[in-house]
């Protein structure tokens, strides 16, 4: 989670994790409840998820937020360091 002052690792209950989301200026997440909570809160959200078809996931939890400009998604088959460069660069420019 990216906060105004630091990058924090979430360690605790799900409720504590969701509360931390509201304090962030941006979120880097996998396909999870954290990314959905961030998008609902209108926090810029950068999502990494597997490159496979899931129409329900995309229709309900991804596409609406992409259309509204709240979420950017990177799909991948294999995780490599280069996968993270676009998000890191964008966050450094903010």
C-alpha cells in the first residue's frame, strides 16, 4: 500500500487492511478485495492479475473502474521485474 509518507506492508486482520486502504494515495494490488476497495474509494489503483478469461471478474470488478479512470490493469503469464516498471515510473512521477 502506498501512503503519503511510506510504503506499508499489510499485516493484520482483513478489517485493518481495508481501513489502511482509505489512508493511501495509491494502491498496487493483485486481483483482490483491496483493489476493489481502493477503486470504490476513488484511490488510483494499479492491478496485476493473471492473463486468463474471467468474464464475471472483468464485468463486475475490473471494467467499470477502468472506464472511470480509477484503475489500470496489467495482465501477465509470468512475473518478471520488468512487469513492475510502468507502475513504479508512474508513481514516481506523481
